[in-house]
C-alpha cells in the first residue's frame, strides 16, 4: 500500500505541473474564419444533388480554400463553393466542386465509409464548440456516404463506427460535380445556448492529383484539429430536438454441420435458430443520450482472423458490435487497458466434459444501457451497464442428460468523466466494476474472481500553442473472491507471484483479495518543424490486475521510453517528407536483482515525390532476464537479438493500391524468422473492388515474447530436476514453424445503399520440434539440450520422445502440428430506408488439425476449403423509427 501512496504523490505532482503549464500565458490567437448559414422554409429543399433551387445562389458560399497537399498554402487546382442553409429540422449543405483544370473525376462506387480511392468532400462540425471533438459528414463523387467522429483534438484519431441517420446525393457534370447533404438536427448533439456557433472545416480530396484542399489549413508541423477550426454562424431559433429512436430487429438462422454425428442429440444438422430484440436511443435534455438494448443481436459481419498462439499473451480483437462501438472512446481511460468491451458476452470459461457436449459459444446479454453526453461547462460523461445471464452446457453421456453451469450471472459497469479546462487540456476519472453471482466454494467460485473494481484519474495538458504536451494517469485495481480464485490470479501469466527465485515470494494461497496500481507519465514536444521528443514512464505493481474487464500482459515492471525525432515536412528535390526517430527503452522488474534489459530502436520513413511511402524500422535487443519464460519458474536469460521491418506502399488514392512488407528477426542463438506480406486492392470496374493480403512466415527455433527477442518455446514443467532449478525441469523445444494465410475481400456496389461483400481467409500453419532441452540454471539463456551432457532422447512410434537423464526417465508428448482453417462471410446489405437495413449472410467456419508438422504450402490453403466445419445462414432486418 505504501507504493500506492507513493504513486499518488508522484501523480499529484505531475498534475500540478501540467495544470500550471496549461495556465501559462500564450500569444493571442488570430480570429477564426467565419461561414454563414441561411434559413429557408421547411420542406423547400429537394435532396437530389443538383442545387437548382434559387436559395442556393443567395446563400453566401465558402470559396477561400487552400491546399494542404501537395503545395501547402497554394491555391486549389479548381474552385470549390460550399453553402449552408437550414430549416426547422435539419442543416443542409450544398457544394460545387469544379474540375476544369484537374481532369478526370475519380468516382468509383463502394460501401459506406470506404472512400479513399474516390474524390470526396468532407464537412467537419464541432457542434459543442469545445475545440476538442468533431463530427465528420462526407460524400464521394459517386454518392457514397462517409462519416466518423473525432473524440480528441487530432485529425487522425477517428471513430469510424459513428453511423448516424442522414442522407446525401451527388451529380456529376462536364465541368465538375455537385453534392447535397441533409443532416437532421436530431442526429447532432449541441448545447442549448442563445447563439449557435459551431466549429467548421471543409476538405476536398482529389486522388488523381494527390491534392487535399481545406477551408482551414492546419500546417504539417502544427498540432490540433477541432481547436483550429473556423466558425459556422447564423443557425438561430433551432432548439435541440427531443430524440427518440427505436431499432427493433428480427433474425433467423441455420447452422449446417458438415460431419453430423447421428448419435449426438445436440446436432440436428440444420440447427435452426432465431431471435428478436431492440435498441433504443432517448435524448435527455440537450446534452445527454440514453441508449438501451434488449436481447441484442451482435452477429459479426467479418470473422476474427485465424492464428496459432504459442505465447503466454492473450490475443485481443477489435470490437465489432454496434452498441459497444458507438461512443466507446469516452469510456476508455488512461492506457486504454481498463476497459475491453469484448469481455461482455464473451465465451464462457467453465469446464464441461463427458460424452456429447453442447457448449455455449457466447454469454447471453440480457440487457445493456449506456448514457453519454457533454455539458456546456466542458464536462463529458459516459456510463455503461450490462447484465449477462448464467450459462450452462448440456451434456449427454450414454443417453443420460445433464447440465453444468459454465458462467455465472454477471453485472458489468463502466463510468468515465472528462473535464476540459483551457482550450487543449483535460482532467478525467474512471471506474469499472464486475460482479459475479456465485456461491461460496462453488466450482465457478474456485476459478473466477467474484468482484473486480478499477478506478483512476488522468490528465493531459498542451501548452505553448500545442507545441508541448504533458500527460499522466494513475489506476488502482481491487479483486476479491474465494482463496482458490485469488491464488489462480497470483499464479497467472500476468503476475507469477509464485516465481521461485524471487528475493521475497509474494504468493499467498490464503489471500481472498489482491490490490495493485499503475502509474504512467509522459512529457513530449509534439509540435515544431524539425525536432520532436518524448519521455515516458510506466510503473505497474506486481498485484496490478485489470484483466476481468480489461487487458494485461505483465505487471510488476518499470518501463521508460526516451524518443528523439528529426523530420522534414517541406518537399525537397527528391522527397516530399521524411523522418528519423531513435528510441531507448529500458525495462526493469520490481525485483531489481534481475537487472535491466533494454532495446534501441530506429524508425525511419520517407515519402517520395510520387507519394509512395517507404519505411525501415530496426531494433537491437540486448541481453537480460525474462520472468515469464518458465511460466512461474526462475527467470530465464534472453539473448542479443535483431529485428527489422521494411515496407513500401504506393499512393492511397491510386486505382490499384498496394503495400509490401518484410520482417526479419534473429538472435545470437541462431534462431531466426522471416515474414513477408503483400496487399493489393484494385477496381476492375467502378462498382467492383477486390483486395488480397497474402502473408508467409518461416520461423526457426522461435517464439516471440512481448519484448521482442526470440526465445525457445516453453513446453512443460516436470519434477526431478537439478537442485539449482529447485528440483524442476523446465522443458523447452526448438520449433520450426511455417504460417501461410491470405485474406480476400470482394465488394460489389449496386448503388450506394446496396452492397455485396465477400470476405474469405484460408489459413495454414505447421510446427515441428527439432530439438528439446531444459533450463541449465536460473537466468541462463542456453539450454541443456537432450541428447548431450549424459542424456539420451529417442522418438517413439506414437511421435512422443523418451528422455533419460541418469536413472531418471520421462516422456515428452508429440507437440508437432498442422492446422488448417477457412473462414468466410458473404453479406448482402441493403439500407432499404434511412437507418433500416436488411442483411443476408452466409458464413463458413472450417478447421482441421493433424500432428504431421510438415511445412505448409499453397496447397494447404486450398485444402482448408474442404476441411470439416459449419455453414451458417442468417437473415436479419432492422427498422429505424424516430420522432
């Protein structure tokens, strides 16, 4: 606990320094540019993209655009006119993009939010005028809608899952194209103040010229986004609308299994299913929005990528469920590892064995609610609560049916508040809670934490015209439950409190609770033409654990990162821009007797005159000790190592876009790996787009840890080891692995609201263990290889190995593997009326596994298509209702 107090003291000092910095005097800013909106009669606008109503000519246009790229501050190649009008219900935007000099208008069709290869117009609105957040509404020349949300004052920080209900139409002519956009006030969030003043910026992207034109150009070396916008004025007499939206759905499905066992009572071959439910949004005053969902349907359009994970680290995947995506940014705090929304509704973890088993693939979400909003005083809030049901697996053993509970009923809660002070600074706080309803001493209570709580505060300050930034956060975690559950947490890979070579063994099997803390501080120079720098410190106590609702790799360490960057952003004779960055990353454990290990990184990138981008990143890993390699045994040494990655890609707006990359890693033990990847995206016709992303990895004697060096693969801990290894054998294997995968995407757009998307990922991986050994002694990086030093090793008929060491003998199971899988989705999506969508889905999940260990090739990818698995058919329709 004294460490937690120390953390709080350091954080308070950091906060006081940053607040003082944020209050330092700055030079007065130039007055922002202004645009004027004109009122028109309700119902007088016809949304057709032609701008032929007379009032469009009377409205004052924005015409003073300048280039951001390729010539910063230069005039646009062709003129742009953007006008704003409004009525009682909506803001209307009319724009005319001339193309007399710029040549062909690139206007392919695509699905919503996919527009980089098309010419488009984007309108950014900071409706709260908080100079920190903004909404983007855009449209391509072919009429495809684009929208996203900026949760911070950063143009590249976007929430692409922001999908409000609005419409846009376009028309292409001989001398350019026009766009008309309808933005209902019910879809915008703004404070009820006497004078409507919204932040505004407008962008035109021309891929054929690699040209970006802005109404407000934010220079290449300047930082900030919404804080530098101009202003949209003139919207008067409009009140925030009372908002009520309902989104009921109905769906039906069938899962057809390819290898149906007639004796399995839980598999009827067709396995029909269906559900109904609804989402709801209610506006509370002008500032808050309440969202609720009953029996939510969270079917995912695109499957998670396949992998073979041999490490101690959990693989996390992006959230794809609409209810949790929208507004998710405000709920993430600090280092973003306190809240991982995919914990809610995840697959249960309880054991269920014996005979035929019908195991639930997800936990039923009975209901969830979310409250988000921002007040006029700069306070943003977000709260989320959910309840997941108790889940049981059904068993059938020799005709006898039974059930076993594999997940308890659980309550989940997240709260977050962020207060803005000054123009560029914030102070925030968060809390998360998980409560599982389990009886004392039950089977689930022995494996799951009963209560998990995290809380913390954070701050971010920019000063000297956003040239410098200081930030910090502190988080506290509290867990309690049965002794066996807390003992499991202590022994887990994120802690290994039972590690045998600690000066003080922290493991206590009688504990019923565990508390920890994390502190992070950073001070950086983020603006300026050439030189940038950053210094970061992160400390996590050994008992820090946000894993029940968040993410964790390892606690009980101290990491610093010292980074220096030199960049040139002004185009020269050969390059448009370039940067070189050097970083020193020392790493300590709380057990300081393990010493320090560190790496040096060099990250370099350059943009060529033709807008191709290349990069070369190099890392040198130095010797040190790793406390996780032996899975709770003594620390093991890690070797000197190298890693480098080279990439090259062409312009993002090219009709055929591609990216190539090569990654190589090696170490002084002779381990090495080479990974190559290539992505190409092409458009044979304006409506058809396809992309393919093949990747091949050849790994010899490797298994990556989070710190980057390559080490041998841990297999097992056995008794009968040497005294210096505490009587244990920590067995490792030298594995020869190959992985081959390819992701295919095909999209055909019949019209902007009707698309057919195909996603397919064949995957094949192999692993063959060519040698085995055990840890020679604690903190030693070399292994005592079996077959040497008086030991023998013999392969058995079943593929296992028999090892003798003097009078001792033991067996190592065959760990060789060949894995093949095929995942695909075919989705027909039709937005048949604004906000209402029909989905027709065909999904395949196929997989097979053998113990051959043979290297995989292209043939294995094709073989994955015939592997046994399931075909899932789904039809779903939503209906958007609003008043």
